[in-house]
C-alpha cells in the first residue's frame, strides 16, 4: 500500500461543499504576478518597438506599414514559437542599409520573394542543427560586423536628419558630407530639421541619466512625443512620416513573383540576408542570456523560429526581421517572465496599426533619423575598438579589417574578409615554435618546442644552418606538438646531408621516441631481476682484473650512467654501494638519486656493443650529463662526483666516439 499522502481538499476523496462541488484552489500567486509583470513589460516593449519599426522602414526606403507588419509577425507568430523566452523580434536597423540598396536597384516588389527564400533557408539551417555554428565565430569578427553595420547607418541617417536624400552606398554618403553641410547652412528648413534631429540624438544619449520613475520611460518614445509636439510649432517646417493603409501595404507573394530570383545579384542578397539575419538573432540570444537567470536559448530552435517569421514576412511582402537586442533588453529590464510579454507587444502593434494609423503622420522624419543615428552609434561603438586593441592587438586588427571591408564593399564580403583574417591569425598563432640552441666545443644541440608548420620553415632552416659547423649535433624535437611534413622533411634531409658530409655524430629525436628517463627506468628494472647474481659477477670480475689490468672484454659488464637522478643498468659494488645524493639539474631544482657509479675504465672502441646493451639517451644540453653503455676490461670501482671530465665517452648508433 502506498504511503503517499495528499493534502486536504486536493485528493480524489476531497470533501465537497454543500452545493456538491469540489472547492477550487485559488490561482497561484506566482502565476498572477508573472502575468502582471508580463503585461507591463509588453506595453514598455511596444512603446520602444513602435518608433523603431517606423524608423527602420523609413531608413529602408519602404512604407512604414511594412515595418509595423514585420513587428507584428515578430510578436504574434515568432513570440509563440520555441527557442528563446525573452527575445523580441522585428525589423532590424542592421539590415536597413542592405534593404535600401536592394530596393533601389531591384524594386520593392522583389523584396518579399527574397525574404521568403531567406526564411526557408533559416528553417533548413535550424533543422540541420546549424544554429550553434554561429557561436563559433570570432568575437572580433562579430564586433567588427556590428560596427560595419552601425557606421553606414550613421552616414545614411545623417542625411535624413536634415530632410535630405542620401546618395547611396556608405562611401558615397561619406564623400557627400561637405556638400550636405553647405546645403544645411544655406537652407533654413534643413537647419530647423537639424535642430530637431540633433535634440533627439542628445535626448537619446542623456536620457539614461534621468532618475526614476521618469527615467523608466523609453527614450525613443519620449523623443517621438516631444518631437511631434515641437514639429507642430510654426517655427519648424519639417517632413513628416507618410502613412499608407496597413492592409493595402500587404503584397502577397505569388508564383509569378519568383522569376526574378534567378538573377545572381538577387541570389547573393538572399545569402546575405540569411547569414546576417541568423547571425544577428543568435548573437542577440547570447547577449540576452547573460541578462537573466531564466531558461537558456535553444539555438537550433530559435534559428528555425526566426526562419518561420521571415517566411511569413516574405509572403506578406514585408521587411526582413531578426531578434533585436534593444527590444529584448527592454523586455528583460521591464520584468518580462514568459513569452506572454513579446506576444502581447505584437498585439499592441496590430491594434495601433489598424486603429490609430493617423497618429503616425504626426511624427517628423528627422526625429526617427535621430533615434536610428543613436542606434547606429551604439552598434559602431568606437570604445570597443580601443578595448579590443588593448586586450589583443591581433584581434583588434581583425575587428578593424572587418569593419573597413563592410564599409568599402558590402556586409557579406566584409564578414568573409574578417573571417579569413581571423583564420590566418589563428594559424599563425598555432604555428608558434621556440628554438633553443646550445653549444659546447664541437657539440651543438637544438631543442624545438611548439608547432612546426610550413609557416615557420624559414626559421627552422636558419636554425639548422646555424649549427652546420658542429661535428656533433643533436636535434631534440620531442617538444613539438605538431610537426607537418614540410618541417619533418627539412629536418631529416638536413641530418642526412650532414652525415654524408662527414659529421661525426648527428641524431634526431622526435615526439614519441623513448626518452632518457624511460630508458633509465627500463634498465633499472632489468638490473633488479637478479641482484645477487649481478653483485657476485661484479666481485669476481674485480678480483680477476685488479687495478686496471688489461684483459679480454667482459661482455655483460657495462658502465653505470647517471641520467636525471636515476640509475641505469649495471651492478653495484657490494662493499661500497652508492648512496642517494641531491643532484642539481639545469632548472635549479633537486633530484634525489645516486651518484654515477662506473665499473670499468673509459676506453676508445670501434664496433658493436655487446649483446643486450643499449646506449643511454641524453637528457640535458651538455654531453657530460649522459654516458654510454660499453663493454671492456674492468679495472676498478670508483665514483664520479659530477666534476671534471666524465670517465666515459658518448656513444650513438652502435659506435663509440
């Protein structure tokens, strides 16, 4: 029988009231509070989104109704879909310049099909789980892209700020600024527009310093209200927003409208819209996730949802949409808890567009230009260049090149250029290689560490040539993490040439070769198999050949070497066993191990070693810190304290030197 308990009034057998109905539990206070805060947040987001929708549409050269339609789709459709809880979608200022260039060249009629196909591509990318791929893009490229979007937006809105027609691309707008200044000084109407727009820009920058509760009102809303009131005064004769009926602005895409998509320039714009809209949405998601402690964004689902939104916007002939950081941040700051806030903001946009379109005609164009100019400055963010340069000059260069390429060429080519420079920078840094050279007499040693790629080949060649004059050379490449074929071939070819040229000793040690320490430990293990037999054989050898008397070599007696504090193969004299002594290495640290214990006299021998004997590999830069295996006449037992010349000769490749 289950021990589970139910609270009174909540189980199957809860008591019924006199009317025969079960008592209903009151609604959860948390749910009630969430609905309340979401409602308030939706109103705040709506007040921020409305002027942005109008301003982006005006900057894009299309009817303001199309901007509102995109905002409605972002709220009522994307707001319900999975992916992110807090992101708010709508027409983005970052795409305004692209849309303007496209509609100027190809017409507004082709905008819907382009946005439609872009949305379908986004949905496909989301289904293929490519959403997280956008998180792998270099931060310098991302910030450079945002700056590259912001700077052209500033240049274009500078013309709108004085009720003038912009010239087109960013460089043309930049070149036309002197003539624009002359026109403003000579035209009083443009001067009035500049005054009103300039005050809007100042208000947007300084509004954050206004204390609460007034400071909680969104700056764009305050600018629109005050600007509209000021524009009603006789002293201001400025252009106003031209409003079309929202239902009449809808242009549903049909099969006949898709013929223009075969133009290569149009196909390129589809790719550009897809990449930029996806990147901006997912970059915004990453930024918004850092603002709250709620559910994290599911990137693949969010990308799919953005694709659904753009597909609908394309079908209706509206502007492309993205998740917008400004609206999303306002949603979080206003206390939004669930998707209700972003859905309701879309409902408010729909109601305003249908019921109060006449109010939009009171808004001055220069005020909207001032709002967008402020948004462009935040995207451009000049202090970010200084911060990036101080943090990492290489990344600073990537950021600058990305921005410059976007301004000079276009958004897609600029991003690709930034990615290419970022990849080259990564390859160069991954190819970092340090070369340490040490010499002693006719012995030279090169120690290589890091990553040896073809990019460092010239430096490797110079290092090899610098030791060509030594008769004994060791190249220690065990510290190389990655060694490509170009560098490996160069090292092996150089070593072979030196051997053919008569070099006395040339050795190459690569990563994975047995180290001296490993060889020493292996030798110790072999020596410990039968220590009594080894000691007996050593005593008999000493007795048979006292005090250096020459005789035939004893095959199984070998010199004991000292390698990094470890004994190697050999026997210990029973009467005078070596004691562990602290030894210094080249780094100033201590190793506790026995002193070298040599059985046998140093001799010069040509020929092969005795069976089973191998040379100990060097561990340090100087050849004096390792000794060979050799067989020969046993003369006496003695200890070497590490000073003076060692009582042995280095050995390699089967021959003594």
